C-alpha cells in the first residue's frame, strides 16, 4: 500500500480507537483504505413471483444486476441509472437491504431489492448478452455458490419479497 498523497510506502501503525491503520511517515498521516462503491440489485417483477438475472458478454453464469456509483452520485440514483442503462426499463421502487465488502474487486457492495416496470428488457448489447426471469428458488440455484455476495443479497431479498410493497 502506498500513500495517495505522496506515494510513500505505508506502514501499519496503531491508532487509538481504530487499531492498526496504514500510516505515511512522510506526510505524518493515517491513510484509511479507499475502495469503490457499487450497487447490486435483486430485480423482481410487479407480482413479485420472478427474479430477473443477467448474463454478461463472454460469461456463462447468470448474475444480479450491478454497477458502480459514480463520483457525486447517490447510491439510490445509481440503482435507477444502472438498471435503466442495462435494460431500458424503469425502476418502480426499491429498498435498501444491506452492504457487504467484496474483496475480489475491492468494492463495497450495497444490496437493493428492486421492482421493475412491466415490459420487455432491451439489452445494452455491449455489456449484457441475455436476461431471463426465474422463479425465486430457481434464481437462487442459478447463482454460483462461489458468488457469496450475490447469494447473500439474493437470500436477503427473497426474505423481504413478501413485505415489499
């Protein structure tokens, strides 16, 4: 790890109340970890009996819809923007579920349950090869077991589905 201000190699130093924190001896300052933030969306239809999953170009697995929060953008705006960009469908409503740090990509993922408007998705063909509606239990079986963040968000959303009004 290197200082984001001066480029000096960071060392771990004890910080009261924080524990071991990367420290820049050159700047004389603690440098807390920085990471991207993204939204992950479990998308349901208006009758709440189906879950929409996407398959990205060059991949065989179905995944949840997701996208990065842009600088200056709220997570809520990212939910509606990302889903519209990828499907051309509007979000009717959404509910925040929980967050989870996704280490493989150094991203803080914010999980949302999203209700999509009725209609046929029009795909962003540069990014997505296919979308498909699945019954809730079937959607859970389609998410690969090593996708722990997606599986966690999907299970949480399925528990919330009947109360999502």
